[in-house]
């Protein structure tokens, strides 16, 4: 897409993010292409987050922003319900504590197109700690991820899309908002996984195989990461946590089945393929006849 025709909004969800929000907004406002609007959905911060947000916009002389009150039901609801405030052709999701690389928006704009299909674009990320020190140069490599899970039904049980590193088009936004009328949002595993599921079964996706954000890891992260080299050990040392997460994926899958009941985008259980799901999960899927 021609860069000056790339029109987008950004959703920044905040909750007690005073430690890092200024740095994140500075990185967003330093992009070569600026958004039509930035929606800050605050989920009930009781620190200085909102005053820092307002000061950051004023210092950058950026007035195209809107601060809304989130539903106070957690990060999933905060992101998904904020979508109704977006009007642009594309929407970026942004965490309050990350840092965007200067070429993030331009890299997305290069491959974006005005398809009528629901469409998702996402990239890799660099991992940093709370002080900005690099943990890993690639989120995908560190987590042992691959986009192959988007090629069959593996995406039902294994996600590769990071919300902080993705953008969606208007048709996918509209599909997400439609889905909220049919599903129980409390049964979703995570908002980015729900976006990935809808893009896979109803539309398309594109992956940019380079890190375009610095994804910060600290004690207050909603979702943490773990080194793929030690994953087999974690299966046993934290099996109860693994089992609970697997049950969340099952619940989310059931919500998708409920939403997709009349559209026939999902194959029957017996015909689904899980080639890129880890072996432990494949065994569980078979044993539980999922």
C-alpha cells in the first residue's frame, strides 16, 4: 500500500502503567506515519498513568487522541471492547509497557491491502527486561513458535500471534465485534488468540519475520514468556498450570464452535488436523476426544 494512504488507529490499553507508558507513547509518536487517532482505554488506573498520557500527547503536540474508560473486566475485555471506538481501515494494538521500533508502521503499511476479507498482520518481537536489557532477539525463537500452526487446526490449541505486535483490518474488527454478541468473553484465553482464530477461519494473515517491537517482561505482565529449551521440564514441574491453560484453550475452542455453528468454517472434529501442536497436547486431544 502507498504509505501516505495507510490509515490506521491505535488502541493502547492501560492499567497502572505509569512506569513505562511515557516511553511507549514516545515510540508510537515517533513513527514516520502517524495514526488518525489513538484510543487509550484505561481499565481503572489508580496511579499517575492518565496524567502521564495526557502530558505525553501535549508534549508531542498530538491532539488526535481519545481516553475512554475500560470495562474493568481485565485485559481481554479492555482490548476487544475498545475496538468499537476505532474507525480507520486498520487498527494496531499496543501494550502500555512495550517500545515500538521506528519502522514498525511503515513495515506493516508495505504489505497491507484493502481486502474485504478479515485480515491480520503480525510481526516478531525482541524481548527486553524491565530495565530495557535484551533477553532475546526473537520472541518466536525464544518461545519456539512458528506460523505453521496457522496452516491447519493447530491454532485451536497453539497460538503464535502476539497482540502487541499485530494489526487488524476493518472487516476483522467488525467480525470480532459481531462475535461478542454470541460468545462468553470470560471463556476466551486471550484477545490476540481470538483474533488469530477468526483470521484463520474467516480470512487471512500475513507475518513479518522481523522484530518490530521491544516486548518488555516484568513482574506485572499479564502474560509471561518461557524459554522453549526448558518447556519439556515445565510440563512436569508446573503440570497443574499447564493443565489449567489447556482447559482454557478448550473453552475458547468451544466458544469458536458456538460462534461458527452456522458458517461451516470449522471442519468436523474427526477431520481436524493438529500437525503443529506439541506432542503432549496431541495426546491429550486424542484421549479427551476433542
